[in-house]
C-alpha cells in the first residue's frame, strides 16, 4: 500500500500545472482553496501550540535546529515565491504563498528569540563547563545555524534543479 501511494504520485508535474490548478478559471478552485486552507491552518495551529509551550512551560516542542531550518526554508520560500510571482504575471498564489511564509518567518523569529533568551542554558549549557550560556553566545550559535541551513536549503534547490521549490518527485519540475 505504501509503495503504491508513493509510486502513484505524479512525476511530470510542471509549473504550468500549478498555475492552472490555482487559477480562478479552474472549475474546482473552491475545493483547491479549501484543501490549501486546511493545510495552512494546521501549520499555523502547530505554531500556536509551540508558542503556548514556550510561554507557559519555557520550553519549545521542537529542537533549535528545526527552528533554524524552518526559518531558512521559509525565508528562501518567501523570496522564491515573490520572484515567481514577478516572473508569472504577479500570479496571486505566489504572492499569497510568499506572504504566508513571511508570517511563518515571524513565528520562527519569535521561537528563536525565546530560545536565545529563555531556553539557551537548556539548549547549549552542556557545551560550557558551568552550564551557563550568555545571550550573545546563544545569538551567534543561532546565526551560524541559520547560515548553514540557508546553504542547505539552497543546495537542495540546486541539486534537485528546482528553482521554484516545487519538487514533488525525484524528477525535475519543468517550468
């Protein structure tokens, strides 16, 4: 069953297919928007839960490397989708996705800020003899991780030949 699920996924998905799917001339656009909306809502609710844990329990449910990776992924995505909008007649979906990813970046900035100011000793204390990490030390650890994660995200795009971050299979997405 799992093999059938993954092998039945389209391998010839193109940018034009996405443009057509999210076009208001698509007779199924209502269904498409509902599915996309549910997906985004679930992601936003996940982050609301993360905020609650950080504020109430002083501990995030995700490790720091996930926050830095998501920040790198979402900031790259916001830029890529904005450029895709410009290259595709200001297509509304690309502008919307870019804006949504900017909101997610604000979520990550909040989580990274809390990691630096609240969770730093729990995250990095084991690296120091006295277990105490300064805000400055934590800040630079996050900056270095973000730089590394931006490089990783963009290496994925390069090696997958995926300029629009639409890679859905092991084949190149043709623009």
